[in-house]
């Protein structure tokens, strides 16, 4: 690997950070404000993409920003692993910028200037995490990412949003403290915190007990944002944020900063060999396997679509951690490839949930029967992305999970291959009912299978004709409640999202989710179901998932990952 001094890593971070100023200054001119957002996203992605060819050939761009304390530099480097995360974050910021325009304007959301400014600041912090060259620098940007995303989590300013924000801060700042403690231990034992492919040499001679303690602290700290159980519960609660936030920051940038941090620890701090000799790989793999199964089971019980997607995210992130923890070169390829694969697929899914909310004010799966007539392209994109999440061929998830399965078997840990296959079945179990309801059921004869209320998978009346159908009874994440209770005592997800800002959402008052009295309007397949500001990004993200599934090497990510794994393990995959 060759290091070249360059301002490009810092420039990518600076573009997103500096964009905050003109965005705030253009508060009274929405078109100009959003123009600045798109311009910054295009520029940041162009800078990141310009570094990819050199990274694939073994060149690392380095920016030295000065010394924080003796022996610790605040520096950035665009190496292959950093560019893997940086490319995903910057590209999807661009796609999400267009989607945000359609979503925020479609709902006449309040505080849109604050939203776009905080979004730019969050991407700047995420790029800082991606290009950090040592543990101290990554800690600084990791904490800045928490601060920048807090206004987005609490955007609605409801009691629920504020509670979610407090929980988010408690968990993520707690994780930051653990990262700092682990960083101090590593610095004390080795005299350096710089990322080194294959691991920091001095750790091999350190006290094994202290080395294990540092490993646990670092992985636990990054594991908060990676949503490893039992550190995951902030993520479903953060779904109260606007859907673009849920999509990019809570399915891509924030959570991916967590799994990216774990990748740095395993590959560039401890190294694959030392992690194995310390006996830390297997326990981490067990935690990841338990997380991906338990979260999938919990997802089955969620009627709110965004919460189902949130628990799916908790599960899917653990695919990445599991691939890394198995410590086999092939499984590591699968884990790292699942970073962009999951990003494109989950962004598509969250975008579809947001479009459904904007266009029909519907959030619960139990109210979506027949919605494919109203939003055919949106629900088709949902189906494609969901197929990829389950590991169906021709979509990105299949390729990454193929490498994970092969790596598990070649490492002699076939039990994890069984876990991965079982997880795929669970993915089908909680995604298929959404797609099935949308296209194969009608509004007046829907089977409530997504709720899993009856042992056989549906409500008793829906599978036993002699049983009388009950009166419609809305069901939320917390269980059944009367309609009056739902709206006046517990406030369902839709009401919590809007009631505190009625003056901004008067157009919502006439309909609160589910099909209209005369059924869904049939819109056809020409895009009339939504504004192209939302539909275009949905189809773009879906296309990215398909491209990664069909030609992963041409899409650059797999080539980057092969370079990363060769440098970290000495094995070419």
C-alpha cells in the first residue's frame, strides 16, 4: 500500500460540513436551500468516487489535520475499507436528497431548513468516521455523528420523539465512552492507535487479559450503533423520525458507522489472527447469530411497517458482524459486501414506507391490503428489495449471503450456515405478507396474517369460515386497542407523528390510514402514484440493489472488498 498526501479525504468531509452554512442561509428560499443540498451531495460523491481507482490499485490518500495530543494525530485516510463506507454514504446521500424534497414537501413538514442542515452535518460526520486513520479520530467523528443526528431523531418534537432522542443519546454516548476507554487501553499497550492492515503489531505482545478488555470495550462501543442485542432498543424507537432519516441515517450512515467500527477493530486494530488467538471471534459470532434470529422473530410481530423494517435492520446488521467474527476470508468478504447490499435494499424499503405514508397516510401493514392497485411501482420495488433481504438470487443480498454461507462452512462453523438459512426463511415470513397483501388481496377481504395473532398465522375468522369476523379493531405494536383508545389515550404512530403539528398537516385530517371507503384508486404503472421526487429515488435504490446482485464486481464494491481482505488476511479471495 502506498500513502499519498492529499486533501481529498478532508475535502469530502468539508463539503458536507460547509454545506450547512448556505442551507441555513437559504431558509426563506426552499428551492435554493434544496439546490445547495443536492450540489453538496453531488460534489461530495464526486470527490469520494475520484479516489476509488487509486484505492483499488493499492494507493491510500492521507490528510494530516494536526496533532490532538502527544503521539496522536487528527488525520484522515481514504483506504479501501474507508472508501467502501464513504462511497455508500455519499452516494445514498445524493439519492436521499431528492427523496427528502418530495417527502418533506409532501407532508408540509415544519423546520425543513433545520432538517436539511442537520442531514448535511450528519453525512459529514459519517464521512469522517469512514476516513478516520486511527481510533482517536474515529472516536471524535463517532461522537459528532451522535450530536448531528439528534435533531433528526427528535424532528417531530412530540413527546415520543423527545423520549426517543433521550434514549438515543443515552445509548450512543454510552457507546462512545466504551470506545474511548478501549482506545486508551490500546494506546497504553502499544503506543499507537493507528489503523494497520492485519492489526497493530504491539497488541500481540500485550497482556492478553488487557487486550481482551480493550476488544470488548471497542466492539461493545461500536456495537451500540450496530444494534447488537441487547444494545439495540434505541433503533426501533428512533423510527419516529421522518422516513428519509430512518432510511439513510438509521439504515445506512448511523448503523453502518457501528458495523464499520467493528470492521476496523477486527481487521485493522487486532487483526484476524490475534482476534482468533484471543478467543474473541466465536463469542462475537454467537452474539451476532442470536441477534439476527431474535430480531427476525420480533419483526414478525410488528404491524407498523417502519418498526418491522427497524427490527429487520437489527437482524441484517448482524449478518455483517457475523461474517467478520467467523474470521474466514470468504465470510469477511460476505460481511463487508453486505454493507452496500443492505444499504441499497433497506433504503428502498424505507423509501417505500415513506411514500405510502405520504400518499395514503397508512403506516400499518394490516391496513395495506390491495394497496398495490394504488402504488404498483412502489410495492414492486418493495418486493424486489424484500427478495434481496431474504437472499433470493439476482438481488444484492444473495451475493453477500452466498459468501457468508461458503465462509461459514469452510471455517468449520456450519452451525452459522444453518442460522443464516433459518434467518432467510424468517425474512420471507415477515416480508411476504406485505407484498402478498398489496397485490393478491382486496380491501374488503384481507387476511390479517402479518399480525401472527393465531397459531396458524392468521386470525381465526380468516381461516375458519364458520367463525364470525370481529369488528375492525386496529392493532399497533403494543397490541390491540379500541379505536377510541388508540386515538385519544395511546396515540398511534400516525397521530404521534402529526398531532402536535396540526397546523402543518391540515390535509391529513380527512383520512387517517387504510383504504378509503370506496377502496384504493387504481393508478396504473406510469408513475402517477406519487411524485417523481420520491418515486425516482425508490427506483434508483432498487436498481442499485439489482446491479449489486447481478454484476457485483462491475459495481466496484466487490473489487474494493477483495483488496481489503487480501491486505487484512494475506489471502486472495
